[in-house]
């Protein structure tokens, strides 16, 4: 397992409170919810040798933050503090559900 760090050298952990800059003027606070090697594997968080850290903003927005494959540093977030409270978990974008038997007869579906 690889240890990923922020630019200041602190190890990236699930539940970390961070601030991410969106565009030039806006900052969004939130938490790290997916870390490769720690979290359950999601195919969408790995792309041609590049890994991503999953971020959920306080507004509910989700973002993938790029990890440098050579230095193992995550780009973008500014580490604020560790938060031991449980996280929601970073769900993949494509979620499939089993078909609901009652919905087959419903004309609205």
C-alpha cells in the first residue's frame, strides 16, 4: 500500500477535513471519502495509471482529486484537520439497482 500525502507532507486519510479551491475565487470545505489502497476499490477512481482521492464538499458535491503517480502527492486540497467521525462513503457514479417487482405494474414507471 502506498502512502499518499498532501503538499505539506501530512498523510492522506479517510475523513480528513480539507479545503479545495473551485475555479479561482471559490473555496469549498469538505472531507476526504476515498483513498486508494485504504477504501474499497472503485474502478472510476483509477484511470490509465492515475489514481484519484474522493472528496465530498459540505454542499454535497463530489470531486476526484488527482494523485501524482511519481511523488504520491494529492493536488488541490489544503489539509485542515483530522475528523474521526464516520464518512458517508464515496459512491461510484454508475450505480445499478435490482428491478422492483411492484414497479413493473405501475404505469408511471
